């Protein structure tokens, strides 16, 4: 099932949709991620207006499991920034 899902999105081009996002966006990649390598994450972040990009060099694809404390802290800080900025 997973392979079929991947085949279904292989040729998808969502660049226009990413450029149209108008909400706070955090893109996080693992430095050892082979499914979404850092350079792809950076490309995604660069397409989203105002997106913040972070990478965890020591992690792979499952950041919340591989670096739970660091990921939690990053996410909490990002959400607090959004809260402070207000609507």
C-alpha cells in the first residue's frame, strides 16, 4: 500500500500551492533522511512565503521519535512565536 501511495504522488507538482500558503510554516528535516533529504526540505521551505527551515543533522525521517526532546522544544518555540505574533 505504501509503495502504491508513493507512486501516486511521484509526479505531483505542488510548487504553486506551496507559494500560495499564507500561514506560519515550519519545515524540519533530518540530515540523514533519504525520503525527504535536507536539500528537498530547503526547496520546500524556500517556496513557502516566510517559512522557517530547520534541520537535525543527526536524525533521519522520524524526528519526533529519534530526537523527541529537541523536536518538542523546536515545535513549542515555533508555536509560541506564532502566539506572540497574534492574528
